């Protein structure tokens, strides 16, 4: 369990910062009884933290239970750590905290809170400002985020990723046992020293920052991106600046939800790097516009008012599957797709504006990648995200040396990645990519279509120097190109990307480009408040909603049966087994064949008893139709068609539900926690 505070440091490391209050001094009348069993830590000016439900904190004044609490001066700082040492060894200032004022930990900082007991309303749009209250109950226990004026009450439930059977071991070990994977990566993203090293490497690596900034500004101006994005692009000309990069293919209407979560993870990391390391950090979204996988980007799914999933898809244009997405221009077929979407989406106060935004970005005559970039500019540009379309011809000369190096050493990149993949397999993990041939070149040519290069020739080496815009990196060289172009200190990856990125440590060294840190994106499911309360009230394991059946509901109903029925069924089962065991043991002395007949009778009795139990469950389902509806609704929201929400639905589904404030609310409340999936209500 990653606790909100496990160590508090004042100039030194403390092995266990918080001790049980009742182990040190009995709580007296000065403390409310609810706190007597919870951890307490003194901060400043007679202010201390109380842990409620393992990680909810409140400030208070002195009482008889203060004896033995650690004193911290008001001008000192308290360092926050999780069980692996924290993301950056975060610190919090204590000098502005006042006695008796509720405070809480959230997004790596201490904040004041007010009116903790005030009833909260649920309209997201009532207060789009940053929350001032943040409380947690860790380890699958709910915690709430309440705004200072009491208007919002958001529920958050963390779920350990190791509980998800669909998450591979490499991704979970990266979060919880990084040492096992350390040889495959440049550093531990939970280590402050790793961040400092990555920042220094990115700053020292030679690159044409002025030209990079010019190219970015040209793209942003062409798309009329928000000024905040242009200002961020200009900051990249500063030799001290660094980038937090993420990216994705140009999915229809903004792509799946995890695309947004990648971008917002980068936004939050960039803000934290700036604050904690004192360097200008810019969030960059790399649009993989040279990808030629049309099926990957041609559709998006949303749910209707009945929580039924619908796919909105574009027909395949000429050249689909071989032509880069950046060269596929939208035609009139985009208009029926938007019209279909508008009929499927449940009407809300935000639907009309959302549809107009889509019509502005996705219109005939615009390329698929530009439309995607324009929509990201609309929703992320104001946060300072620089959206970069990687096909830009002007950027290719900057990285032509990468193409030339690959062509001069054919097969080397594949061999290095393949060797790393084999080492991963020996260590008990999986390899994401395997070498196709000993002389394979990890590049494509773009001559209308995007085609692989079978073999390197002197002519190709020359063309890489003189016509770099006709070359495109494959999955192994793309990160190298990205990090030669940008001063990347960290790449925000998906869980499946981690495996192939772990095969690139030696590839980065081969090209002489510093490998950045890898930070897994936030993993999120957004439920309505009723869905989240259902999970909490009945202690339903979140992952049990994934199977497309009612097995979890059956277990829930069985657990909720009257105690008398449950006890009677168990007693009947035990009695049948006990009595039949005695019969089986004794009838053999009369006739050996009777033992088999007695066992058969036992089997029939157990079968009949099980069938009766099923009938009881069925009757309970009919009786408790409300519980069944709650289960079905939560299941449909969390796992549409059995697929995790963040993969099954497009960003537009939740923008339609919550409106433009959805993005900012996620920025405010999305935890930077690589070990948990977060179930949120907003």
C-alpha cells in the first residue's frame, strides 16, 4: 500500500514517521474519540496531522494526547514519501498552517480545507476552480475531494494494478519492484536523483533548439492554437528547458480516453518538474501522424443514454493501410459520422458545443492528423501543451543523422532490441518486439505509401542526408528521433509501451541519444456518484465488474441473503456430507458395490442442494431488482462490452457528460500514482 505519508523528514530520514497515538499516549479529552486509533504527526505551530482511514488528514490544536508528538518548526519542510521513496521526494511547506484549521494532502501538497461536513452538490459546472480539500482512504477505500465552498464532493477509489489479470507483470513490477527492471531503463521515476540526472542529460545534449521552437510555433500558428501553447513552444528555445513527452496515433474525434490521460499526466509532471527542479518544463504531445494503420484511428466509441456502446467509424479511403495518416484528407464522409455521433450521444448541456467543436476540427479538406491536432489544441492548448505533428518536413533535417546512422548500421538496432527482449524473457517478462531479419532497417520510405526498407544501400544513405523528409522511423527508432528532437526528460507511456521501451536502452546508446525516464500514464475509470457508492457500499472488487456475466452479482446477492437462510444452507450441506460419509463408510461391510451407489447418492444430493441455492439466488435477484440495476449500471460504465472504460470509450463521451471543465478537473484531481488504477467521480 502506498501511504500518503510514510516518512516525514526534517533534515534527516525517519524510519517510521507516524506511530499509533494510543501506543505513545492515550488520547485525552482534547481529542475527539474518532482519532484515537489513527496516526498523528506534528507539523508546525502546534499543528499536527491526523490520519483517518489510513490516509485522511486533519489539523488540530493541542490536547492531552499531544504528548510525544514530533515538533517541527514553522519554517521547516516536511518531506512526503510513498513506500518507494516518493515521486520526487516531495516536500511541503508548513509555516502557513494554522492551528484548528483542517488540512489535507492532495496532488503532492498540503492544502487548507474548510467546511468538511457541509453537504456537497454534484453539478460539475458549479465551481470549475481548483479544489482546496483532498482526503484519502488508501487501499481500496474511498476518499473524497470537497471544494472549499462545499459545492463539489468527488469520490476516488484506488485499485492496486496487481489485481488486474489483464495488466502484465512487467507493468506492475515497474511500479512496485523497479529494481528487477532497472537494467532495462535509464532510471527510476520514483527517484529524485534519477530526475536530476535526466534533466542534466537533456540539457547537455546538443540540439538546434531555436529551429525546433520555430517549427513548433509555425505548426501552432497554422492551427491557431491557444497562446499558452505558443508560449510553451517558445520556452523550448531556452537551453535550460526540458520536455515531458507523450503521444498517440491520430484517433478519430480525439481517440480513446487514455489519450487524454497520457496528455494530462504529462501536464502534471511538467508542472512538478518546474516547481521542484527549478527548470522550465513543457508538456509535448507527439501526434504519430506518419503511422499508416488506418484501422487504429478510423473509429471511436461512445455510449448512449442506456449505457449501450456504439462505434462511430469512417469508411476506408483509397490507400488505407499503407498511406500515412497525415496524407489522408477527410472528405464529405466526415459529416455523416458527426451526424451519427450527435444522435447517439445522450443530450446534455454540452452536446451542441461539443458537436460544433468537432465540426470545426474535422471538416472536408483537412487531413486526419491535422483534425486530431486541432481538437487537442482546443482542449489542451490552454494548459500549455505543445501538440506536434511529427510528419513536418521542416523537422526532418534536424534528425537526418539518425536516419543516416541507421542505414550505415543495418540490423544493429533490431539486434540490440532483440537481445534485450531475450534478457527480459529470461527475467520472466515478455518481449514486445522481435527482430524480423538480421539486416532489417528500422526505417520506412514515404513515397505516397509508407513502405519498409528491406536493405540499406549507399544511395539510401545519401538520400537520408539530402531528402530526409522521405524517411520515417519505425517503432524502435521513433523514440530516438523524438528524443533527439526534443529535450525529453521523461516519456509518459502506456502499460504496453513499457515492454518495448525496455528493449531500447542499448539502442539509445547506439545512437548517442540520452534515454529519458519512463512514467506510466494515469489509469482511470470515471463513474457517476451512484456507481462509485455502489462499489463502496457493497465492497464490490472493481475488477469483478469486468467479466461479461453476473458472477460478481451472484456472489453479492449470496452474501446479502438473510443470515438464517445462509446458515440453514450451510448446515444442510454439512449435515448431508457428514451423514452420507457415515453411510459410505458402513455399507461396504454389507456389499462392496453399495459404496459406489452411496457416493452417487451423495453427488445427487449435493447437486440438488446447489440447484436449490441457485433458485434462492434467482429469487433474490427478482426481489432485489434495485441492486441488480445498480450492478448493471456500474458494470456498463466501468467496462463497456467487457473492455476497460479508458480503452473502450472516446474522450468525447465524457466531454459530452461533463463539459469543458472535465479536462481541468482531471488536472486538479488526477493522482500521479503509477501503482494504482483510480476510480473517480467528478
